[in-house]
C-alpha cells in the first residue's frame, strides 16, 4: 500500500473503493476528460491509455511492442499516482514538501565543507512558505515551525564551528534571514 510521509508519520494514501462504480467518466465542458484508472485496481482501457499517452506527447502506434508496453505501464502508473494524490489533502502534500526543504537544508549543512548558501536558500524557502500559509497547515504547521527553528539554530552552530575552524568567516555564507532578502542583493 503506498504511503505519504507527513510530520505525524507515514500515512496510507490508497483510495477506498466506492460502493457503486460509475459506468463511464463523462467528458468535461471542453469535450475531453483526463482518463482515470479504475479505483478497484483494474487496468485502464486501451483507448484511455492511448489518450493519456497522446496528452503526454507519446504516439503509442509509432513504438515497438516493447517500447509500447513500457510506455503504457508508465502512463497507467502516472494516472494511478495522480488519482491517489488527488485523494490526499493538499495540506499533507505541502507539509511533506516543506519537510523536504528542511532535509535539503540539513544535507547542505552536513556537507564537507558545508554549503551555507544552499542551506540558507532551503531554510529561507521553508520560512517563507510557513509565514505565508500561517495556520492553514493545521497541526503540521506547529511541527514545521519547530523544525524551522531547529534548522536555523543548526545553521548558526555549523557556521560558527566552520568559521572558528577556518579562522575567517565562511565564504558565501548567509545566515537564513528573518526577513526576505533585499532586492539589491545586500
């Protein structure tokens, strides 16, 4: 069963099978619909696969049988992933991405020598999104705010250690800002 990482732990994201399956997906107002996999797990129809592949710029008819099978599998997997993602609350997906910013900052801080500029960018991105969204992330927001504080403290500690060891300020090191960076680059 596929899962999505959230600050509260792993969360199963597999869709529940509805009691009654619709006979067909009605076309949208534009006259076409994005083919969706059957929630019960059965494969997409050949026509749906072909339409989905065409939307991705793939002409299935021009491929060898092996290439076609690979393309069909990729298209079906993409449609299934999109369907599962559509069932997941946006706040959970965004929180997951924000933890990615946190991890990216930590990775750059752990490099030898630390990549302070890249770490600061990741930390500032985390801060900017958290400030903009406020409490809209629910419980994950408080966990992410704590994570932001921790990574900012770690940045300062690593920067201080690196500066003390090198005997001079680290090159290209900017402390993650409390305010957005100035437009003039200062």
